[in-house]
């Protein structure tokens, strides 16, 4: 496993305490492939825990560098049987499950999943539950997503299992949705018309400090059953956060005007257009900023040790995040969170297409480049490298997707040169990777049907062959009309894409 940034889990106050029989304690992580879960798991391993994860798609876990070091239970958080199997012989359960833009019934789903976990944990006599909730003011009407987090925390606190709820505000770190909102709004806009909530005070916290508290929570006294606020050392207005980012990024200070007419809905549309963060994720983030969110108490200091050297100031957190982005070393990202209302099932095998309407577009090209050189181009596709044909038309398709609430092309990719199952690449999701041979992408743009794109490299003569296949299962009349509407563009988009990828592979080849 690669070297971890702080916290590593090896700090004396975070190292796992052995069981009475001397064996290592077992930690179960729900939400292990999410932004925080994907960072917590390797640190738990480093701290000496045996780690078990519950996931819908085991292949997603295998894509992480720590994937071979954990025990995997297949299933969903709301699946009572799967959760019951997962909690068996567990000392600490980390509950990091929360819907972001999960549709109108997300509160019901979140509550049902929390109740399932709470019942199973109590039945299995789990030693402790640790839940990451949201920092919120008392006595005010909360946004639906923030209210949902509070409700989930209450369910876990009343489970009969000692529970510590850590209530965090805006999390700042490379790859976090909150950081990407601040980053892109500041990078793009020299003048920022903003909702009136830019004047509200909030207390951001560095992702490394959240991870420290999560790790430390596993060692809290067994009689602790309560919620505590966690936050960084700085209390700022959102506008100050943007200008603090500007200073660290070497930009000029941004003029910000608070406009009362920008509702959360309108503001989320604005963020959707200006930043890579789609409306489904931007809206709950923005709605959570409607009220001032600062720590009401500092009881956490009585229960958990602070990080060595103290909590990370906001601008230092920004500085650390920018270094990770520039070094292409982002551990996890909001980009890789599952998108609701898009297909999650894999591409059916060709024999299963019998009797179904399916449209395909197949292209190929040969190149003098080696299969290894061709593969490097394939795995680097999207993001900054683009799609190797008709950038304007790809951009138009991305903007169309954004306008209807999709993720669009701006989402980019977490790493410029590495790819794994479950990664996001613009408005695609990596479904399968066969190293050196196949990259299969599943569409997450808004389309009336199901779509995939396969890119293959294989040896041919002294060079290699590139094969590309687009597959579309239309849904109803709208799906058929969509396919035939874009069909005239396929000839030069997809064939041009194949030819330019082959040519790019040749440019990768060393001079003779």
C-alpha cells in the first residue's frame, strides 16, 4: 500500500487497541468506496484493524490499492441479510452512507438503511458505531439533506449500541465536492453574483482532521453515546473562503455581491453551469449553507485528542489540496460517487441481446505503435485529454447534459493517467478494465436508454489494432429518435476518434 498522508493511523492515539484475547479488532465500513470511506479504510488497516466492507459491487473495491487487504461482503446497506452477515464479530461499525441527490425519496431510503444497520448492530452486539453527520444550528428548519443526516444520527444513537456522531461542516480536501465548488467558482468568475448565504458564517474542516476524528472515535470510552460537533480552527463567511482560496491559488481577490433573489434552486443551476459539480450534488450542498453552521460546543475536546500539531487552518487545507491536485495524487473524489437514476447493471453479453433492440457503432484503426503505447492513450482518454474528435460537438453534448441536470463533461477524472473500475471519466463511468486490452465505459449522461462505449487494444503484425464499439439500448420511441438524430454525426465523431487515438499512440512511440 502506498505511503499515506496524515493521519496515517500509526499515530499513538489512533493505533488499534487489541481485544482481550490479543487479536486485532475488526472494523466494518459502510460507504467504503465513497470520498471519506475510501480514505478511511487504508488508515484503519495501517492502524492495525482487520477491515470488512459491505459493497454492492466487489469489483469496485478491487480497484483500490487496499482492495486485496479487506474482507468483502456483497450487498446493499438496506439489505438486512447482507448487513447481518457484515456485522458479525465486529468491534466498530463506521456508518458513512448518505444519499446526495438521491431523488425525492432519499430521506426514506436513508432512514431505512440506518434502521437496518442499527438493528443488525444491536443484534450482533457490535461494540461501537461511528457516524459522520452534518454540522447544523439548533432550533431552525433544516434543509432536507441536513435533516436526513440528523434523523440518521438519532436512529443510530437509539440503537442500543454506543454511538458517536461526529457532526462536520464543509470538508476541505482534494477531491471533495465542497472544495471543488469553491475552487471552480473562484477560478472561473472574477466577479461573483451570489446568494445571500455567502454572508453566513461556516466552520470548514480539513479532510485530514475529519479522518483523525473518525479513527480516534473507535477508541472512545464505551459509555459514550452522543453527538458532538467537529470543525476547523477558522470561522469564515463563504465569500472569505473563496478569497482565501484565491490567495493560495495565486489569483486576484474576487468581488462578491450577495443577491437575495438567488434561491437554493437557482443557485444550484448556476453552480451546475459554472463548476463540474452537477445540480444533484450542488443543491444539497448549497441548501446546507442557508443557515450559519458553526460549532455550538467543543465537547469533542473532552472525548477525543486533537491531531498532533493542532487542527488545520483553512488556507493550509486549501494549500494541501492544491498540491494533491497538481501532483495528480488525489486519493478519492466526489467524481467517483454513484450517480442516481443512471444504470448500474453491466453491459449484457452479446448472446443476451437476442430479441432486444440494440444499436451499435463499430470502428477500428491500425497503428504502428505497440499495444502498450496504444493502451496508454486509451486509459488517458477524457478529462484534460478530451475525446480525440470534434471537441466542439463533445462540448455541446456536455452542455446539453448539464442543462438537464446531468454531470456533463466538466466532471473530468480523478487521475490523469490511471483508471480503475468505478472511476468517473466525464459523463461516463468505468465499468470494466482488462489491463492492456479493454476499457468499458457506461454512460451517465441523460439519455433515453442505456449506453456503453468499449475501447480495445490488441496486437496486429508489428503494431497494434484499435477497436471501438458504442452500444445503445433505446428506451421507447424517444430512444429510437435519439439514436437516429445523432446517427449523422457518428461517422466523423466516432471514426475520427478511432483514427486520432491510433495516431496519438504513434506519437507516443520513441523515435527510431
